[in-house]
C-alpha cells in the first residue's frame, strides 16, 4: 500500500508540475488555432523552442535582464507566426500543417547544429539563466515543502505557482475572446470560411491573429519548461511534444476553455503513474522480468496511453468536456 501511495504522489506531482503547465499552455494555443479557428498547426513546439531559447540566449549569451529575454522570446514567436502564416494561410489547411511541422523540425536541427553552437551551445544547450526568476520566490528555494503528499523544492514550487497563474490568465483571455465578436467570427471561420468571407470579413487576417495568439501561448509554455528545467536544449523541443499537446487537447475536449488544462493534467498523471506503476509491478515480481523489463517501461506507457486515446476517440471523440459537434471539422 505504501508503494502505491508513493506512486500516486509521484504521478500527482507530475500532473501539477511544470511539465503539465508546459503541455497545458501548448494545448491552449492549439485550442485557439485548431479548436476555434480550424487551423492545423503541427509545429506548436517551434513556438516553445523560440520562447525558451529567447530567454536562454538573452540571459546566458547577451547578458540581458531575464524579463527582456521574455519579451524577446514572445517577439520571436510573433515573427515566426507571421513567417509561417503569410505564405500558407491563404491556401488549404494541409499546407499550414506541412509548413509548421517542417519548420519545427528544421529549427530544432538548426539550433543543435555546429554552425549555431556559438549562440545556442549546440547539442549541450544553455543553462544557468533562471537564477533571477528563482530569486523572486517569496520562500526559501533550498528547502523542501510537502503538499498533498508530494515533495517540492522551493524553486519547483515557485515555477509551478507562476506557471499555473499563467495558465489561469490564458484561460481567462481565451474565455473572454471567444465570447467577443472576434471569437464568434473565428468559430464561424472554422465552420464555413466562405460564408464568413461573403459577409465581408477578412478571413486571412482572423486566421493570422489566431495563429499569432496560439504561438504566443506556445512560447510561454516553452519559457516555463526552460525555467523549470534550468536549461534549454534543442532536443527537448521535439515534434512529439506537439502531438502530446494534441492528445491533451483531445482528451480534455477541443473548443472548450478548460479542456486543454484538464487534459494536460490527466495525461501527465497517467503517463507518470503508468511508468511508476509498471516499474513497481516488475520490482515486486508481479510482471516477470522476461516479459517486461524496466528499460521497456518508458515505451510501453506510451503504448498504453495510445490505446486509451484510441478507445476515447471511438466511444467519446469529443473528450471529457467537449461537444461532438465541435470536433466535426471540415479542414479547408
């Protein structure tokens, strides 16, 4: 029983820690783009990369203030969204999907390349840039704190507190925008952009605004991840993270304000509990070592989660909070 409670505590911390915040912000951005506007952005992790490295490079390489780095990261996300949207948003949805996933992988390879090493430090990445932020914590950062059976360092707790505050503010912003005339036009574009265009609305501009807003939210997620880990390494920002964010969005429910948040918490909890639980079963001999080794657990947990998502899409495609009508999109 004690081992099970420990596994639950570790999973709970994962569901409330900076990684859950990272995926929540990525998924909120995707929700604006895909859930409300119908844009297929498969490169959301690229915005996280420029956000995280915006802080890391500004502080570590250029010696700038941490908050200046935040501004630079957000500005980089806006520029990236414009560069992606200008040539693709007038075309069919699949062109944006191709451009974004290729850009995300291209940026990762560029940032880890030898030619970029003087700026990004190549595959080793950058570190020691979050000290100014951690120093703002109103409690001792070198002590441990126990909350709901979980153990947190002062720095982890501070990052989680600020991160969840960002998530709440992002949700409030999305909620307010989607109740405004702008949000209603955006949802109308998702349903039938030709009809919206016939009413005199500039569909291209609305799509661009949605792409930029979602990109900024993704950049904030990348910043939280970089500050939480205390490092910015290109290989941390792989395309697989974009699809995990989509999984969180689908799990919670697309086109729902709280869908991506709840989906991220549940997804990270399940992933960590599956990892810890399987290792516990192997250590106690419940699962024979010959059938499943500890080194295989990291891959098997994704298989189990994938099966669960397949069942969810079969029996409840709208997710936990979603509406079935919201996921019946006709991508154009």
